């Protein structure tokens, strides 16, 4: 009888085997689910409600604390980031307040009164909070009203903690009523689990013999093929279903794959030879391009240019033309820096010298229309920044800002340190820009559209973002009031005793 049943089972298709197995599993799971549902429903009762109430009260307590922190941060420093953080915090608090249990019949008189007090107190707090945000620190009564808002936040935090304590106490009392049944529940669950385990073991062994065992043989043979081992014997199984057909197909594919691999290996050797020739060709083209660039650079002889400018400067000195001599010397310094500087990172002192030479020439050109000031709050000989950074920014401030105003204006360069790194600011009192133009410039910088922002400014932004992972550039401006370009260069993780900054890309 057993042999007859086994013969029928081996000849049954996988679909029917799986169907029988699934039906039996569904039956067992269904019985178990119904029993578990009734058991857990009786055991737990209102546990979910208790936990949910506790969670909602805790969420409100946490939300009011986070809102208080965000409010204080925004009051101390009214930046756009702090404002967004504050708005998000008070929106979260409002949602948490609406979710607090507020049904008299459900929560009871004491919890209902506590919740009602919180609603009223929060409404008064919102009015005072919004009123203080509309005031300026210089307005009369600002400090007094600000501390009243702080006090309201403390009261709300205290109310929230008391409501949470009361809610947890009510939940604990409800839980204690069900404790006796909970002690007996593990034994019922253990009994159900033992029955389910035996049933599942039986059905799993039945299906494993028909499906898993042949699959393990296929997996073992596949692992050998993966390491190019085709020496194993052909697989054999008792199944006469789809699994048996799969094993036979695998044996045929094994022999065919062995032939394909030999062919692919020959093709791969040919491809490697072609790739090697292509790489050699590309390397030759790169060397040719480098040679062309060197040829182009050699056509402009910088030594001839420098020597000529020096001769002119000497002639101006002999003729007692000191202004002309200084202008030519400044121009010579600019050309020498632009043509001979090859380092990517240079001392700040070197960049400042170029800016000063450039500004001397511009002052000779514009006269009293242009004023230049600088505030260097770091050790310029030690601090290092990317080459060709300051002079293009100053030039941009003059060409696009100060020079366009008939009365001229002022250019101010400031360099200082902060925790996040080195700060560089170039400000002018030129024509400025409106908010829409400023926003479009920032978008063009991020999208690398140099045609919209100019090669100089776009090049500086791309180099800062490339060299330093946390490097950044900001643009500020107002129409007819001026423009500010600010750069942040991250500080080296291990700062030396001299306070130097270096490449941290």
C-alpha cells in the first residue's frame, strides 16, 4: 500500500502536489489563526488602546519639547534653516495635539480635564508665540513677553508629562485586571505551537522529498559548473513530473554549455588583444594632445613678455614716472601669476598680492570712483586656498557692480575663520540684483551653465565643489544696493598649531 501511494505521488505533477500542500497548510493555518485570534482578543482586550493612548501622549510631550527647542534656536538666530525647523516643529505639535484622546466616556473625567487644560493652554501659547515672532528685539516689552512664552512652554511640557503619567496609570490599572489570564496564555500558545510544529514537519517532509531533494542535486551540480567543473555524472531522480523533466533538460544543457564555454574563452582572448590595442591607441592620442598643448603654450613666450614689461618699467623709472612704473610692475605681476602659477592650492598671501596689484591698476583707471578695503583675520602666509580665486571675484565685483554706477562704489574683501572652515567674502556697493536674478544665478552655478554666470565665477564654484567635499559658495544681493559673494572652504580635520587650512577634497 505504501509503495502504491509513493508511486502515485512521484507521478503526480508539481502543480497538483503544491495544490495539496497549500490546501493542507491553509487548513492548518486557518484553524490556528481562528484559535489565536480568539485567544489574543480575549487576552489583550484594550491593550492596543492603552498603548496607543500612551504613544499619543508621549508624542505630544516630545513634540512640545522639540517645538520649544526649535523656537529658542530661531529666536537666537533667525536664519532660513532655523525658521523651517521651527515651522516643522509647531506643525508636528499641532498634529500631536489633535491626536490626543479627548472622549469623556473613554478617557474619564480626570484625563478629559487634563486634556482640556492642554488645549486651552496651547491656544493661548500660540497667540503669544506668534505675537513675539512679529516683534523685533528692539521693541519695548520684547524681552518680557519672550520670557512669558518660555514660561508657557514649560507649563505645556509639565501638563504633557502629567497627562502621560495619568494615562499610563489608567493603562496599568486596566492591564492588572487581565494579568491572571496572561499567566495561563503561554501554556495555551505552547500547546498550539507543538501541534502546529508536528503538522508542518509532516507536510514539509512530504514536499521536500518531491521537490527539495532534486533541487539540492541541481544546485550542487550547478556549483560545479560555475567553477568550470563538468566532470560530474549526469543527475538521476525518481520523479516523473516536471522536476524529472527539468533534470533531464539540465543534463543536456550541461553538455551544450561545456562546448559554449570553450568557444567563449577563445573569443575572450581575441577581445583582450583588441582592447589592448585600443588602449595603446588612446594613450598615444593623449600624448599627442599634450604635445600640442605644450606647443601652443610655447608660442606665447612669457619670458619675452616679462622682460619687455621690466624694460618699460625701468625706462619709466629713469624718466621719473613712478605711477607709470608701478602700473607696469603691477601688470607684470598679474601676467606672471596667471602664466606661471601651476599649483592648485596656494598661500592666501600670494592671492592677496595679485588682488592688490589688480586694484592698483583699477584705481588708476577709475580714480576716486572706486574704493578698496580688506580685512584679513587669518595668517595670510600660512592659510592656503585654491589658486585664481580672489582676483576673479574682485574683478567681477568691479565689472558687474561698481563700474556700472556713475558715482562708483566700494569693494570690500574679508577673510576670517569659523568652526566650519575658512570664510571669504567679496562685497561691493554696485548695482546689485533682484531676488529672481540671484536665484537664477544659483541655479546656473549648480547646473554648470557658465554662459549665464560667467567663466570666472562658474570656474571658481566648480573648483571649490570639486576640491572640497563641503566647500560652498553663496550669492547675496539687493537691487541698487550691492552684491556679496561668500565662499566656505572646510578646515583641515587636524588643524596645526598655526591654524592652517588645506585641501580636504
